[in-house]
C-alpha cells in the first residue's frame, strides 16, 4: 500500500492529471524556494524529494519549461515573418 498523496492510486495511470498537477505544484514550490535562496537539501526536505539531486532536477526542469515558452513565441514570430 502506498502512502497517502504519494505514488499512483490503485488503477491510476502514471501520467494521470492528478499526478501531473502534484508534480507541477512541487516543481513550482522548488523554483520559488531556490529563487529565495534555499539550498537543494532544504528544497528536497520541504518538497518531498528523495535527495538534493531530485530537487536539482525539479528546479532545472522548471527553468527549462519557463524558458521554453518565450522561445516558442520567438520561433512562432520568426515563422510568421
């Protein structure tokens, strides 16, 4: 049996909307904490990542995602020109 709030629910898809939402919420919290100067160890403890490596990956993925949106917009504008 899994702990409440962690892992898939019985019969739940690995990529369910609930799991994606929870992961994005954790990632956002990790980004906010890093922006405030928190260490990766502190982020891991607060967000429930196994170790500082998980926190680092979350912050890195969040940064890539936030940079992707403006880059996609620039690509779109260039194609339109």
